[in-house]
C-alpha cells in the first residue's frame, strides 16, 4: 500500500466518523426535543404554536440564504404533498412528546419502517417481500405489547398521545416515500416544502384546536423566547447534520445510527421523570427496534 492510498483511506475513515457523529447529533436534538417543548408549554406556548413559530423562523432563514428555492415549486407543484406529510409528522410527534410518556411516544413513532412497507406499496408500487412482511409483523407485535396497559382489556391506544405518535410515524413514512418519489426535485425546494409545510400545518392545527377549545392561544412569556430561538437553531443544525451524514454513509448505516434517538429520548425522559421504563415497554420496544434494525440491514434493492 502506497502512502497516497493510506492517506486516502485515513481521510475516508475520518469522513465516515464525522458523518456518523453528525447523525448522532441529529438524533440527540430530536431525542431530547421533548424537554424544550415542555418548557415552552410552561412559558405559555402550546407545542403546536411552538412548532409553527419555530418552522416559520427556519423558513425565513432559509429564504434569506437561498431565496430562489421557492422557484422550484413552479416545476414541481406536487411538492405540496410533501409539505403536508412533513407537517403532519411534526404536529403528531411534537405534540405527543409534550403530553405523553416520552418513551412510549418515541417507540410508537418509530413504527415508521414498518409503515413504510405498506406506504411504499401504495405510493411507489413496491410489492412487499416476505422479509418486509415479517418485519411488519414483528413491529406490530411490539406495538401490541406496548399498548397492552395493565388496566386495559385490549391493546389499543390509551389516549391522544398514543394516537398522535402513531399518526406522526405514519406521516413520517409517507414523507420518506414522497422524497423518493420526487427525487428529481431540487433539494432546497424540498427542504422549503418540508419546513414550510410543517409551519403551515402546525398553524392550521393550532387554530383548529383553539376553535375546539383544546389548544390555548399563544401567550409566550419573555423567559420562553430564548428557548424558542435556541430550539429553532438546534433544529436547523440537526437538519444540516442529517444532510451531511446521510449523504456520506450507506442508507442502512444511516437508519441504524438514527435509532440512537430512542436511547437519547429514553435516557433523558427516564432521568427527568417523563417516562416509565417498565418490563412491558422494554419488551415491546425491543421488537419495534429489532424490526427497524432489520429494515436498515435489508438489501438495498429491497429498501
């Protein structure tokens, strides 16, 4: 091996390490995001209003940096579907982790790889294989264990947080499939669609919740402004980290590294009393995570 080859391999390993670190940073931001959302709620800002303001700030920043990104909608008007799905994903997840058991919410949200089997069949015409159907059944078995609370006769969602988490994970699967379907669209326009759709859908959901008297109006106290700005910057950084890492690692590796979000969410919420790690949750969660890992390790042609 020549010195040039050794240098190239060293640089490649360094790039892979940085990419994995970037993905871990993304998982860390999402895994602990429940805490600032709850802080904002304590400062008078419901998670829906917090999501709306946060993403509208991100859209404003994106347009300052890449103002021409909006022009891509003229050639790809179907991207409004991507914005709609991304918006529902954020509405479901951000609201659920604020009002529910964090570990339970994250596990139900990470049904996304299982939902992707069905969504890809419907949207992309990808007929599920025997292996993908096995992963789907494995994940669903885990969900049944998680949902079977001691006081319930049937393994069904126990409240709004469960439904929001499941809906958010399903929307996440749709978002990922639409990103593949619209792969020829400019990346900055897709980003604008996802951020803009998240801000718009959160605003509409908040207004609907206000009309139904389930969501209070925005009344952010001054002490919450630094939290909101910090969370917005954290999500911008996590998105940049995700793009850097995902572009430099195999898709399967990316998916496995991103599962560290469950570890960050579980550890932080258990330490701060926002979740209960019962044997039932651990058993069901293990099956869900196993299904996600198997999906990440599946052959690229199947994915």
